[in-house]
C-alpha cells in the first residue's frame, strides 16, 4: 500500500500524457536568492550562524500548467532547494504533479502530488514575491513541515454577495524526515551531530476559508498518522531508581529497566487558524495559530505556536513587524527538563554513559520553548520581483530544537540575532 502511495504522482502523470499533446501550456518560474547571518557561533534553523549562509532561504523552481480541456488541467512543478534529509545537500524534486477537474466554477477536484491548504501561505510558500516577510515565521510554518502529499482533494465554493466561502477536504500520504541534533555520542549507533529520522504519514483534513474583499479567514482540522521508518516510536521514558533520590530515565531498551513503552503509529491532531485583515491607511494585520496535539505519546512536537504581524504599505515599500512563539506542552516540556538535568554520581558504574544517555533522551524529545520578534521590509522592484531585508531577534527559554548547542551546553537561555537579505523573482 505504501509503495502505491509513493508512486501516486507518476501514475497521475502517465494517465495524463495522451492529453498533454493537444494541451494549451503555460510555463512559469520562481526563485529566491537569500543570505542570512547571525551574531552567534551556534547553528540556528539548521543553517544560520555567524559565518553566514545562502542555504536557509535560497531555491529555484519551474512550473507547467497545461489546460487539457475546458474542465481538465495538469500542473507540474519542480524545485531545487536544500534537501530535507541533509544539512549540506541540494536536491531537485518534483513537488507537484496533479490532475485537476473543474466541472463547474464552484467545484474543484485534484488528484496526484499536490499542495495542501494548511496555512495562509502554504500554497505559495516557495514563491517569495507573493508575501512580504523575508522568511515565513519559523515557529508556525515548521509545525506542519509537510505541504505536498500524494492524494486527493475536493474543494467546494459558495458565494454570499461579495463573500466567498471555500470548503476543502483532502486525503493523502507523504514521507517526512524529522531532524534531531544530538549533543553527545552514543556509539556506535548514534554519533553526535544531526540525525534524520524518516516517517510515512497518512493525512486527512478539512479547511474552511472565507474571503471578503481584501480580508481572509481560515480554520482547519487535520489528522496526521505517522509510522517511523525504523519501527515503533518511544512514547515516554520510565524512571529507574538506583538509590533514594538517584536514578536515570530509561531511554533505550538496551539499558536495564522496565522497558521503553512504544507506539506503532504516532497520532497527531492539528488545529490551524489564520486571518489576514485589511486595516485603514494601508495597514494589514496577519495572524496564524497552530495547535499540534500528539494524543498517544509525550513528545516535544506536542506544541502550540502562533504569530501576529502588522504591515504597512508605503508606495513600493512594505515595512512590517511581527511576534512569533512556539512552546511544547507542559508535560512534555517538564519531561525534557527532568531528563536534561538528570545526572548520577561518577562513583556509580557506567555513570558517564548513563549521563550521556540522559542528554540524548532529552535531545530526541525535540522540544521547543522560544519566541521571536522581527522587523523588516520588502521593496517591490517590479510586479514580479521583490527585495527584502529583516532583523530577527530570538530568545530561547527552557529549550529550542531549532538551536544546535555544543556538547556541554543547552539550547535554552540564548538570545540570537539574525540578519537576512533576499531577492525573489517570478518569471
């Protein structure tokens, strides 16, 4: 079944090929060249440190839209960008490959590899000319890292005067690679540094949008079931007592203890809310919120995240300011703090290995507790190109899995300033 899902988009493309010969085609492209540098020597958001990087925001893509008949169309999109399973590689990917059927103006059915209606900017997150932020707020847009899935979506539109209501439902599957950063070696299996773990995802959801003039509101309910490539997922860490007040959390089945509880499928329920509101004097207020709830495990990605932005259009300039934050839920954050600070005395046999395993277990929880403030501006060089600049100040509280700390340090308690400059174009 997973093999069939993986080849959804080639099947869709193959079935459409006979129709493409007589299609009306339109080619387009998009790209961003973006540089970012911070004032810290620790790596932030996988790529950013005081050496600077072009990897965080740069990409290039092309798209083909083919009108096959009055009701059928085909969309293909390819993109070259930093790989999702490597800290250094760039890879080309076929991001979209779907057939669309629009029998009436108010009904749209799509099948193949397609973009989900998750957040306000999910559909156009790779096209930097379509939004004014130098970078979409990481705290929120990292909450659902998968945007393109193999599946089916059905959208229905209703008109109420000038108001447009759109209800879209979808079913699909995808593969995702989640990044961890390990501060300590637990050789031979887990060396220190970045670690990517893959998972197959089954997704389903409903999204309701309302467009009223220049205003947009959106609410979505989503279900994501994840099965890890390397087998069952740890659901929590039991505590093993060695002496009164002394013990360790069992983070591996190879350690003595009652056993590490696991689940075969990690269940995620996700709520998304968004609003883009036009205010007087060319101001705009944009806000989004994500609640990602893990129902059968105590893990760091069980988070709440949101941002609120104020923008002002002044001719070709659009300066903005936003606040964003993400925080792991209390029980998982408390577990992280307890494991991360837990150390046993050196006189106990294998103390060094056990203490390293505690930090490893904390890192594998992938917890978050940070907020950011950004001040930036975009400048429209033309209708198809934008220049953007931004200063971002991030403060981490207990922990932030966006930060790669050295072995003897924590990711919490840090202040990081990031300066970004980018050029985006469509063609």
